[in-house]
C-alpha cells in the first residue's frame, strides 16, 4: 500500500514538474522599452513609451526595422510615382491585459499631406508643435515631417527629400485611447522624435534633417486659428 501511495505521489510530482516546464516554454519572451524599435529609443523615449502603454515589459521586439526603414526610404525616393505602403518600422505591444500598443511608420510625403493647411485642427483635438518642418499630435497619433538632404538620396542636394514618420496608438477592441492631455501628446512626440532622429542619422541627413537631440514641445497656432 505504501509502495502504491509512493508511486502515485511520484506521478503527481512528475506531472507538476512537466506542467511547470511546459508553462515556461509557452511563456513568450518579454523585453524592456529600451529594447524596442531596434534600440532607437532614448532613455526619455523609453520612459514615455512605458507611460503611454502603462507597462514595464513588452512583447519581444522584431529585428531589422531600422535598417529596413532606411533602405525603403532610399528605394521609394529613387522610384517613379507614389511609393507603395510599407510595413511599420516597429510595432510595440504591452505585456499587460490591456494589450495596447503603438506602431511607428515611415514614408515619403507630398505637400498636400501636411496638416497646417488653414484648418483649425485644435478644435478637433490636434495640436501643432515647432519641430521639424511640421509636427502634430492628439491622443490617437503623432506626425513628424522633415526634409532630408543626404548623399544617400540622389538629387536631395537640390530638393530635400520629404520624410514623414507617424506614431499610432493601437487600442484593443474593448480599450480606450489615452486622455488627450499635454502629457499624452508629449509622450507620443518624445517616442516619435527619438525613432525619427535615429532614421535621419542613418540616412546621413544634413543637420539631422533639422531635428535637435531633444524633442520640441512648443505649441504653435494653426494657420486657420484666430489670434487671441
């Protein structure tokens, strides 16, 4: 009887051990904010990412996003016509029940793509900032437009190549966007500036395409806004 009980105990222990091992194998790897987006996030940007996603750990980051984004800008600038859509340079998913995330993408833009066109966007919750050629943000997305003159971009010495970067907050189906506050918008712009700065440096843009080492949070008036 004791032998039978011992056998049962051994089997139970073995089962628990196998279950534990299986759980460890199924658990996906988790990484820090600083490891996201091919390591292009500054300490301030990593902290901003944690803030907007409410997490300290994230799904494992993919590799090659920075190099791929730079090469695609070069390819698109050399191609004729409007370039095709491209995959995001990086996608970040929070390691939390919220499952919120952000996507950051790069593409070439045309003058008509700029938002400061006379529309009073502030009334719709979007604010204009004095960074790059144009920057704006609300609680759903942030946009940054720059012009790049680089030996890697043919003809850019005569006409700077227009490069747009976009950060979009990806909310889960049952979730919500962050509150549209200065803190939210500045967090978005901090992350987007850091990644964009890394891209323009890899592109060898003259004067880093007009971007400083830190983001600019100076709020400007849209051309359609009334003074006062």
